[in-house]
C-alpha cells in the first residue's frame, strides 16, 4: 500500500508564501502522474497542479504564475511552492499519485490545511 504524507501547510497573510511537501512511501517514478488538489470549505475538490512522469505540468488557471510544482525523485518527494497567496487559496491541500498501467491505482494523502488571511 502506498502512503503519501503531506506537510508544510499553515496560516499565512495574503501575499505570503508556503511550500507544501508530499513524501511517498515508494519511488515516485513508479507513478504515471502526481498532483496537488485542494478543497475549500463547502466546495468540491479541485485540481491545482498535475505533473506527469514524462515531465509536463499543468496548473489550474487561478494559480498559474504563482504556484510551482517540483519533484525530487531521489527523495520520493514532490513539492508545491505557493507564492502571492490569496484568501481564495484557503483550503485543505491533498497530494495524489496515480498509476494508469498495471497495477493501476490512485492514492491520496491525508491533506494539509492552508489558511490565507486578508
């Protein structure tokens, strides 16, 4: 069973920065893609950034130019650098890993809270 452990969330003022980390219990190169999702209170979970094993990364329009996805394969860790944070970025941020080839699977972390005050 794959475990994903997020860290780095917290309370920050608008305009501030945070870096989230997601440590995987096995090699992240074994996943077809890894991504960050977030869920604001009363809203559905949404994709923030998705990075494929081929190296391409896509971001939701609202974070383009502010958030950056990165990975450290040697540490089996992915990151989300979040700059110029706004109150609308508040939510629980989840790391997800997926395999689209056998053995297929989708794995989620427990989430880390990000709160941006105005």
